C-alpha cells in the first residue's frame, strides 16, 4: 500500500504541463506521509517559498452523452480531491451538461454514474491550473 485510504494518486504531468507547473504541498510540508490531499499544482518556485494559489476560483464543465451524441439528463457527476473536505456532486441538465464552480488549483477525480448507461472509463483524473470546459463523458453503445 503506497497511499492511505481515500488518497488519490497525484500525477504532475496529467495535463501535459510538467515543464510549467510543479506539485507542491500547501501549506508547505503539510499532509503527512502517504497523504496527497494537500498537493496542489502551482507555478514552480525553485529555491523559494511554496506559495498557495492566488488565482480566482476555477470552473470545470462538460457534458455526458450517449454513443449517438445525445445528452443524458439527471446523471450524477462527482468530483473529489484538490484539497476539498468532501466530494461534491452535480446532476446533468436535460441536455447532459454539468459544471462545478469555485474549485482551487489541484488534482481531482471526476466520476460519472448513470443507472441505465455504462462508461468505459467512469472515473478520470484531472489536474487543474485554469478553467476547464469540455470535460465530457460518452456512454458505451
């Protein structure tokens, strides 16, 4: 066991930005062994203090569709990680759209759960340093 229960794996290069961001524990040194919930993706501060993000809250949005591209209503989408105290959920609109507001810079796991649909990858990891739109899920045929 490498991580404590409930801790997400952190991948600094999950969004392909490893040369412009770095993983940091905020506040510096917090979290304890085998805990990743205090990690955040920030601008590198080599040989300097680790500072928390100063940007405005972030937005994550996307759509859940069937294999034909039609939006699926009332699908539960859950987001966790990024230093949040507890997971948050949203239900998709009648056209399949969802959004999460007031997120911090960090690494999140986003999970989609629909009673009548299956997804090849129901949980995806995302490192956010800016607003993200088009984080879509497509149900299997």
